[in-house]
C-alpha cells in the first residue's frame, strides 16, 4: 500500500457516506482530516499518494460545521455572572454539556453586574480550543451595563452605567482588563458611545447594539464607527415604526459602509420572536445577499474582505446569527434560578424575572433553535445550519478556521439526521459526543 508519510506522520481520518455543507449547499462527498484540519483530497492523493488510516461511516448523515453560540449566559445550574473561586469549573461543565447540542465554540456571556463581579470573573475566563473537555471558549460577551434603563429587560437597573469619564476609562473602571473580551453589547444613544465603539472596534472587539432606545440615525452612526452586531433583534429595543424604524432599520439601511454586513442575533426559541417577525428578519437578508451599488466594470469578479464582487454589484452576505441566550435553567426542570443579580422563574418554556412577566433569556438549546428557525422561517436546511455556524464565525472574524468545512479549516463537525437532530459532535476531527455509544 502506498505511503502517506511524505509530508506528515500524523494519521488521516476519512469521513465517508455523508452530505457535507460546503459552498452553501449539501454535497455528497468524503471529508478528510489530519491534525485537526480538513485536507484537500486532491492534494493528498496527487502530492502524497495518501490513504486514510481510519474511516468513519457517517451513515448518510448531514455533516455541518460545529455550531457557535455567541450569547449564552449559562446552563445546567451554572450562571456565568455569579462570582466564584473557580469560574472555569462552571464554564467547563456547560462546555461539556452543550456538545450534545452540536456547539463546538461559544462566548460565555455576562449580564449587567457590579464592577467587583467583572473584576473577579473576567480574569479567570481564558479563550481556548475545544476538545474532549468540551466546546472551545472564544472569549467573553459582555452584555451591559452600558445600556438603556428604558430597555433594561432583566438587567438590574441599579448597576447600569453611562459613559462619564471619556468612554474607555469607564469600561476599564467597570470591567478591568478587556484582554478576554470578544463582544460588548451597549446602547448607542448613550453620550460618549461613539468614541467607545470606535476604540473597541480598533481593538478587535465586536460591538453589538442592544438594550437600547436608539433611533435609526444613532444606530447608523454606531455602525459607521465600527459596530457590526445587533443583540437579540426585536427584543429590548424600540419596536419598528414606519417613520423611524430604530435599530431594526439597520437590516435595510442604505448607510451601511460598502463591504460591511450588520449581523443580527435571533433567539429562535418560539418565545422571544413571533414566527412572522422571524420571517421578516430572515427575508431582509436572503441567502443570495442584496445588491447595494455598482463598484466594478461589468463582468469583473474578485473578492474583497470576504465579500463577493460580481458583475458590477456589491453583494452583502446574509447576517442572521442564531443565539440561544440560554440561562442557568437550560437543561433543568421548572423552578427558581438566578441570572446574575436577579432571581428568575421558569414557567413552561418561559423564563421570567421572578414576580414579573419580563423575559430574561431562554432555556433553548442551539439545535432546538436551528430546527425552529427552519420551520418558522421556511428557510432551507443549508440556511438554518449556516445561521448557527458560518454567520457567527463571520461576525467574529474567524471564518477562515471556523464555521465552514473548507480545506484548511478546523475539523469541528456536527452530524445530524434529516430532522436536524444532532447525532454526533467532533472537535478537531475527534468525536467528543455521540447520541449512541
């Protein structure tokens, strides 16, 4: 048998009998993995005379990139906003459990808290790759406290803050170091927010707009300064109005800079957003993108920052990002739990601030959101899967390694049946969870 050792001694795994999500469609082909990366089989065979050391029969399953949850507050009794001497123990426990939902990477999310909590919790959370120990941590999502008191939702008002000391000084005072922070949700109408948005974006932190009463102009200004995400669209913001659609209007704004996409999170749990609103959001960014303006001579074709420029048209990628916004009670029976400084109560599928009808996160899992999004929006299977993998990776600027199954990408995979139930989860090509032994 020919040798495959000309380039690397590492073993090669071949996944066979699967339908792979690649280039926005499901394709029947094999997938090859070595050292945690997806291999180009043509290069493998023609340059290395390679063969597989291990073959995995996927039994006709759908193979999609591992899901990425950019907003998850906790689960299974763990609350990421609760300080402890070993925060990572709770994060690791959730990271292990969410493998069964197809999640291979996530952003632990902290809700509005007093500075002492941030200063204790944030230094303990380090970004790391996933594996048998659980899904990988991509950095922290800080939701608040720089948000509107009018749209605070479940965030305790006494801990909300404004920008009083020149913007970034307020963030440092509140959070401490931003070294482990990937996303910050803030309200763009707060005085001094523009300089904060600009500075955070320059540091590579994704700025998300949410818990806000901003009008469309204020939201557009924030995007001009670098904001690129909307936190749980429709929830905790002004409702759409035909004379001023508010943050929702960013979905069809003509002030988005060329080559930019404003992504928007959706909690597709059947509770937070009516199916009709979910369909409106999805159809505002259909799978083919939308044309903004002519930028190239007719017939030209090239790529700029991941955006396809074809036949004198600028096509903006779809931006819907599925998030769970899951809280402590995910995976637990009804009862009372915590979300940061608040007591919450689970009634059926609803999570409320105790004694009120104020929604505070969800108890949905990512695979549940994928299935509900497909059913409620009428989108294709491919679109539903990309909303949980490709789009969050694009949002965070990591789509060269995560969120798709291109050659050279990380072999973070989820196998699903035709009803989009998770069968197995793989990280770096290694099985980390399976429905059956």
